[in-house]
């Protein structure tokens, strides 16, 4: 039919790798990192933080090598807007369309792969559900829900059920929005320095998605097209971590999300 333009689905890969407490550094992971990555890892004082950094960057390099015939150790990465990792344009000029984003926290590494994309993961107990923090993270429209998160009903009907009282409900409410906002700001390439979290309001949308609500304050230019052209989704992984993804989407385009779960031995299990 004339006048209709069909888009190929945009496929997102979400790679997840659990990292157990006390896991040692893996020499095979260190071997694929470049000098600057190894130096950054060694500057981290806590052994657990070093292991997470090394695991995340080794995973990124190995996934890159699934998409192009280059040895994992030969990739050259740079830090682009707001610290996002990107391929060095001088070393990989023909591969600049490859886009990815990393996140890691206690117990989990996440790598998202698509076009411009952001990912965030946080443990379910990462934030304390106190009022001062909520006022810092929530937009006025989101803050209006705060008093409705009461002990008798667990998590409010907006986000699903996670019984256990108002404390757990409020933590879930905060972390859902915090991870989505973090992923969105990473995808837009502006980071937290470009916009206070309370200046960004997110609303639930059909099919488990979220959308950006135009607020009274003007959004930064990098975020304006996300009001109509963004794809946002979040959830829980194994009941222990919140995850969130933000990806640019063209009008009428569908998104296909593929889960790839890695073990510490490098085995990939589609999920």
C-alpha cells in the first residue's frame, strides 16, 4: 500500500553476567583489556569493584568480537559523552554504527547492545526509601504517588506487586524510576550532570513500557525527541536486581529484546 513505510525491527541484546561475592580477578579477563583499562581497574581500591570493572570490560570486548572478526584484545575503546564507552573512530572507522552501554553493581554486570542505548542495574536494596531522597529523585508528578505506597498493599498497582510493606514498596518505586532515568540519561549522552533526576518525569505505558512526560521545565535538547521517540523498559532480574533500558526508536518501529545470560565461565544461555 502506498504511503506506508515499514521499519525492520530494532533488536536489542541485553547481556547479563552474575558476579558472586568474593570472586577473584580472572587472568583471562585481564589479558584482553588494554593498558588504560588495566590502569583504571588497579586504581579501584576495593577488590570487589576491580573484579566488577574487569568482568564488565572483558565481557564487552568478547561481545564486540561476536559482531566483528576482531580479537577481543585488539579493540580500541574511548570514553565519549558522559563517559560512555565507544569504539575509537581512528582505529575502527568502519564500525562506528556499533553502539553499546555498560552498567555494573554488586552482584551483576549488564551490557546493552543496539543503536544509541543506555542500561542501568542496581541491587534491590540499593536505595533507602526516605522522604529526603525521594524528593531528590522524583518529579512532582511522581512524588504525588509517594503517600499511596502503604503497608497494607505492598507496591502500588502502577509497578506491580512486591508485598512486604510500605518500606519495600517505596524502595521499589524509587529504584524503578531511578534506574530508568539513569538509563535514559546515559542513552542521551548527557549523564546526571545534564539534568537533575527530579526534572524528568516518567509515566507507565502499555506493554510494560515507560514514556517521558513533558514537564513544566524545558527538557534539554538531547531529550526532547524522547517524548515521542524513545523506548523505555525496566524490571527485576532474579528478584535481586533492578534493570532498565533506554533506546532510541523511530516512528512505527518495533523493538525486539533478546536476553543473553553469561556464566563466569563465559557460557551464553539465551533467556
